[in-house]
C-alpha cells in the first residue's frame, strides 16, 4: 500500500512539472509589442500581439520590440562650430522600428546603435554650421539632423520621425561678449529710432507751419488750443499772461506788441529826441 502511494505521488509530481514546463511557452504580448522567434537558431517569423506559444527548448525570442515611438536623448561635449566656437549641445530624437525583422537581424542592439548614430551625426552637423545659425535656426538644424540620421538607420529598419535641439551651451566669456554686443545693438537701434522720430516730427512741423501760414483761422484756433493746454497744467497758482493780439504768420511777437509795432515806436522816440 505504501509503495503504491509513493508511485502515485511521484507520477503526479512529474505530471505537474511537465505541465508547468509546457506552460512556460505561453507568452502574452501587448498591442504594441512584437517578438522575433528563432527555432533551433533559425529565424521563423514574428509573433504578436496577443497570446502566442513558444515551444520550450526549441523556440527562443531574443528580444521584445515595441512599435511605439521612442524618445532618445543625446548630447555632445565641447564640439567646435564652423567659426571655431566650443559648444555643448543637447538634443532629443523621436524614432520607432518600422521593420522589426531588419532591426533584430541586421544590428546587435538597434537602440544603442541609433543613439550612437545620432551623437556622431550631431557632431558632424555642428562642425558645418556657425554659432549664430545654430542659435537662431534650431528648427532647420533639427530637420537636417533628422534627414542624415534617418538615412543611416534606414538599413536597420528604424524610422526617425523628428530631431529637436533642446539647448546650446556656450562658454561664459562668450556669453558676456554676446550680451555686450546685443546691448550695443539695442542702443544703436534706439538712437536710430529717436533720430527718425525727430526727423518725422520736424517734417510734420514744417508742413503744419506752411498750413498755418496760408490759413489765418487755423493759426487762431491753434493759438487758442495752446492757451487751453497751458490752463490745464497741474498747479493751483498758475498765472497766465495772455497777449492782447493774436500772432500772425511770418511775424514773431515780442511781449504785448508785434515786431513791426515795436519798430514804429522806436522810430517815434528817435524823432522826438531829434526835435
């Protein structure tokens, strides 16, 4: 009886181990996952998504590949631009495998290979552009990077969708020089703007003076407006002396009299003294 029980438990344990061993071949893959299957070392195809079965000890899946877009961040250290300025550039790349068979059979590790290809390409592109172009045309540089990297990774089944330059770090001494240059440029533009404004104001004043010269009523209205603006100045103790006569175009007033009236009075006084 004891021997029969021992044999039964041994067979049960053996059956459980066999079933557990066979169940190890069941794989559940997500919607965006694929696995290449090698049967006795030879490639037989892709599996996924969903439930798939790999024969234990015969089938082998060396890698699980995601078909979603992957983000790869990379940077360069002390790379010289075309105008010999050392810069550190940070960039980010968006890529995804479009041919999983090529990505698994043609390259050892397509993720590492793509990252290194991006770094070397970034150094090449930086060496061909000047600093001002790198700072001002980041989008253009990113498009150029994407084209070159995508050409390199095409043989691996990797599609590079976009490359963006995140940051460009330049030496502190050069930053100070660029800051001074920008400040000088802003001062130059401010002086040009001020001079242009003065020129335009002078042209408008000359045009207004010609209009007042041909219109006595317009000059009178302007004179009244000037007196009104003076009266609106802040201060309660403002004393305004209003001339007795309106100014005339082409005649400069002096005090309460015009220039012509003052000249006639001087002539009268000289005649009285002569008598």
